[in-house]
């Protein structure tokens, strides 16, 4: 239970970090690039796998990890932008509700049973993302495209979760998960570093020194989000189908409370309904099937 609690706290802190980066006016992309360098290094240092950066390309999961690295850095930048412009709650709901994508893929591709509760949970999750993302007081331009960034987060997070689920099922050995994640993080760093070079050399943008310590802290937290959820899974304190909804439910609740109390984020009536529906969706998808067994 200790690992689950730590996982919840670390993941909540990870989401809040982007708001702090925005408030402190730290260049988000630069901090994200340093973050992935740190997270990738920590993964290869702590892994018990025989996989190293030099032989990772020989693994059957290598090309999937590279593809996910590109999606990781893209989605994290969108999360940072969404958190800065629309708030922590919007980014977290879009991110956490993406759990419906691997559930849907499991039903369609892995012969998982389709139930009424899963259908209701999926519909509630999609509706929750829509309602939480909606902002009443925005400019006309923002009103037209307010849904785009949360939708990108939802889609990217769903692809990431589904791909990791696929890798665990068919490609990874029991010791390779850390190395798999580190390859993803390292790929994200390489892609980000290429973008950074373009910005510095071609667009003549300035590098913020304060992005380095911010990125190191963010990368340590980022690695912790993965490390502690895996520890919680390995501890066998509850079934994964229960653990993930409990984890997501807790992160979503804490993030929303923190954003309202600490950053004075204003949520409309529709936003609060969306948050309520998101919590209900997680309960239906994860906890209700266990209670009915």
C-alpha cells in the first residue's frame, strides 16, 4: 500500500509541476527535454535488465519504444501547454480518462469481455473530457479550438497505455520493463534535443539556465511515476484492474483540489460535472466489476 500512496503523490506532483513551470515562466520544452535525459538515465542506472543503450536496438520492442518516445515528448509538451492555459484539472482529466482506450483495445483485440458497465464507463469518460475542457470565459479564437489540446492528450495517453499493454503482453520479459521505459525516455530526449538545436541555432532562441534544474527535478519525478506504480503492481496489494482506477481516481481528485486551493483555478458548473463524471467513470470501469464478482 505504501508504494501505491507514493505513486499517487508523485504522479500528482508531476501534474502540478507543469503549472509551477508556467507560473515561474520557465521554457516548458527546454525543461521537458532535460526531464527526459534525466528520466532515461535513471532508468538505465536502476534497471536489473541486461539491456543497455548500446544493445537496446537488438530487442524486439525497440522500434515500438522509439515510436512511443516521439509520442511521449509530443504529448508532454501538449500537457504542459494545456496545464498553463486551461488548468491542471483539464490536463489531468484528459490524461487519466485515456484509460478507456486500452480497455476498448482489449475488448476489440484481446477478447476481453464486453459488458454494460464498460460501455457506460467509456461513454462517461468521453463526456467528462468534453465537459472539463470547456471554458466559459475565453476569446472567440480559443472557444473554437478549446477542445483540441485535451483531445490530443486523451489520444496520445490512450495510444501510450495501449502500446505499453501490448508490449507487456507480447514483447517484454519480466526484467526488461525498466529498459523499455528508458529507451522511450531516451528517444524522447534525442527528438527534443534536435528540436532544441533548431530553436537555438536557426531561430536564435535563448536557452534558459533555470530550465536545467527544473528539468532534472521534473525528470526525477517522471521516472518516479513509472517506478512506484510498477512497485505497487509487483506488491500484489490488489488486482491491476482495481489498482489503476484507484490510482487515477486519487491523482485526479488531489490534482483538482490542489489546483483550486493553491492556484485559485476557477471551474465552471460544467467543469465540476465533468470531474464528477470522470470519477464515476473510473469507479465503474475499475471498481464496480470487482464488487460484482
